[in-house]
């Protein structure tokens, strides 16, 4: 593990190494269901912490709206993403990105660019939250861990790194739902070290302090 980056692990020495062989199977519907479950749980947790949250009704906007109270002031938007696969070949496929498999997180590039645009249209912060599963070197004894970041921070990283972190994969089984291709084929990548661990109380406290 590299000093300064607690999420950097030596995959070659790992006893529970992630499968780096692409099977061409990307279960879009399963990922959506996984994310939606945690969206509902997040809304409940926010409400239990003296705030209010709800699923957004605005087309194309991030998943959740957070308020200081029901009927009150809008504080932010949160987009919830599932990360259930590890990009084991990131060093080979994106040699200029400087990312290791254990730390790498992905996001649909078209979504990322849309959130950049939305952030400039609204008066409140826009956050992206990743739910990490199936990565023992980072999770330890946890089933899922959550991380988040302000899209303005992500945009600075995007502008600095450019195409070095952009990767297009082949389409595979599970991408097509009811005759429509919905799976992500062009991703942009970030490091867990560029994100913040997500805890509801800490997050809401930060919102209050920055507001």
C-alpha cells in the first residue's frame, strides 16, 4: 500500500484477486436495481437526520434532491452510481492515467458531462456518490462502502487528465434492455483517493457549514 493513498494495493500479491478477464457480460438492469435500492436507503437516512430528501422529478438530473427540511431550501443534488466491477487492466488500457485497479472508479462519460452542465445551471452543489462492492482490498469486512465528490472537483480532474482516463469497452450481454442499448460503453475514471468517504451525518454537517 502506497503512503498517502490508502486505496492503492498490489494486485499481484492479493489472495482474493478480482477476476480481470472480461466475460462480455454487463448486467445493466442489476446495476440499476442495486443503485435504486441505495437511493431509497439514502433518502430514509437523510430524513432520520433532521433533513428531507426525495427522488428528483427533473429529467436528466441527478437522482436525489436534498433539503434542509420538508418544503424547505434545496441544498444539493446527489447522483448515485454502482461500482461492482474492478477495471483490472486499467494500467495496460490507460497507461497514462496513473491509476491502479484497486483505486479506480468509473462513470459514464456522457453522464459526467451532463452533470458538469447541470452544475452550471443550478445554484446548489451537485455531488456524485459511488457505491463500491466486490473489492475486498478496499472493503475489508464491509459489504459496501460509499464515496462521493463535488462535480466541480471532478471537472477540474477531467480537464487536467483529458483523454488519458477515457476508455471505450466493447458492448456485451446485458447492455441491451428491451431492444434498447442502455449499458455504459464509454467510461471516465477517477481514483478513490480523489473522493471522500460518505457518511450521512458528516455529509449533512458539511452541507450546513458550506451553506
